[in-house]
C-alpha cells in the first residue's frame, strides 16, 4: 500500500503538504497501476514513451459499427483523423539515493479524445503548391503536471492573519495535444520528432503523412497508402505475458524495410507493417461434424465476440474421423491417451483482408483455413471444411460440403487488425 494520510488527532491543523498527499494518492492511482502493468523502461537520459490505441472488442452486427482498424492516424479528405488513445510518458529521472520508488513508478498518462460529438480529433494538413510534395509528421505533445486554469481565492496569511484576494491554480493536469510537423518540400526524408522542452512536455511520433503535390485542405483525398504508422505501442508484460507485435524494422524510419525499399511519392513499401498492429486474439474451437449430430451447420458462426476482419491467422487443426474416436469425441474425452497419436495436426496460415475462396452462401470470402479429404484423410471422401470471415459482419464462420463426418479441434491465433491495409 502507498503512504496514506491519516488525520488521527481531532482538531489538528491540516497543512498544504497533507492536502497534496491525499490528492496525489487519488490522482496518481491509475498511473501507478499502469506503471506496474506496463513496466516502461527506466530513465536512460530520456523518458520512455508509448501509446495505447483505442480498440473495440465488439462485432459489427452485435454491438454497433466497429471502430475501424487500430492505426491511430487515419486518412481523410484534406485532413487526417486521429483516433483516441492514451499517451504514456515513462520515468523522468535517473535512479538516485532516496528516489528509487519514483524512478520505478513515476509515469504519467493522459487520454486523447475529440470533441463531444466524436471521440476522434481532426487534424488539418497544410496545402502544398503545384509540383511541391511533403512528408509531414503527426505527433502528440504531452504536457506533464501543467497548471490548471487560475481561480480567485481568499488567502489568510499564516503570520499576519491578514486576508487578501489572490489568483492562482488549484489543479495540475497531464494533457495531450496533436500537432503536425511539416517536412521539407520535395524531400523523401521524413521530419524528426520535435525535441522535448526541459521536462515541460514530451513528444510522441504517431504517423508520417505523404502529402501529394497540389494538396488542397478539405478537398484532396488522402488514402491509407499515404499513412506511415510509427506510434510506439505500450505492452503489458507483467508476469511474463506473451507480446505479439510487428518487428520494429518493418516500420521504423531507419529500419531495414525503409532503408532497402523506401517510401516514394507513389508507393508504400509492401513489407511495411504498422507499429500499432500489436496484440491479437486466440481461440480454442471444437467442431463436431458427425453426420446427423453436427454441432455447427453450414454457414454457422464459430465466434462473433470480436471483429475478425483485417487480420492474419495462424491455426493448428486436429482431425479425427467419427469412427476413429474411441470412447469420445475430442482429446479430453479419450480414456486411453490424453493426446492420442492418431490425431493428425494441420498447420495453416490465412487472412481476412480479401476474398479468396468460394463459399456456399456468400460466393467468395477470406479464407482462414480449408481442408479436404486429400489433405486431411480423416474427412469423408470429397468433403471440404472451410473456416472464413464475413467481411460485412466481421464474424468467424464455417462452411462444409459432402458430409465430412469428422471431429475437429482448432487452435486459432489471430493478429491484431491492420487498420491501414
């Protein structure tokens, strides 16, 4: 437990330090929890910094329209839209005798949200003249412990007892401001993130924007290919949690992808991955397709707890024919072996960006995996089982033909959404 103010003597005076202590206890409670969960790097000549993108774990049909993607900076007409996020600034001082706890947990965070009508923030991009192109940087400026608006109070002098009227701030705040750093004309070298200001504020790069020649604010349409996502994403690694995120050389300014296949005025490097494509989803799925006792019918949902679109999938499928499952249906129901050797595993990679396989109902859809009786002899002859994603609803679904008469156990791993694909 943190140090806690205790007013144990009735009638005792309360001083400014006392009031500030229990104000700190309340105001810094969330940041001290984040410090334990996020384990941001200690001070090493500069404060570490990161963002937590806003994301909704709802389906498009079940819980309203899904918040698109999770790249923070999204393209627009003459502007870019900055999605909500929480900014984190790590410990701001080196470890010294007596300040060890501060160096351990002294982080600050603040939420960036738009106006009341929207959670988004619209950011204007300046015009370019004919023949002039730019790379601009959209970045967050985080103000730490900024004084709030002044208020007027009566103040009694502790020495003279004289009462005067004074104007002063009674609050401090951590605040996020979104700004744009324009790049040099016709230069493919992106602008650097502005320097911090002596502990007053800290800057976090979010994305570079490719601004075409003749760009007109509120008129020219930007596309996802114009957004170079570089926002550093905070990860929660307490307790040895697994962290899934793109390799940093797939998005960094000085990374291998940019050095070898740099951004141009017309193309985005094919190997670019957004920094905010961090995290993911995993599911365990049991499917019984025993003829006459099917647990899932054709085009049934397997999972609609999240939006499954715009993801890369890795899955391991185990299959056993209905006649080859002694004493039960699935691995945990066998009495002879916990993991029977006759269960064969099939590894697959899939995607949910573009339709690529024929489906009985929808026509074509993105394929997570597909097995047939040739690749998987446990299936009945000529049968096919396909798991796919409905691009309209975001649902994970199953399709099959010719009575597979098989039991499947699926371990599915999905990346986070690639919002700017």
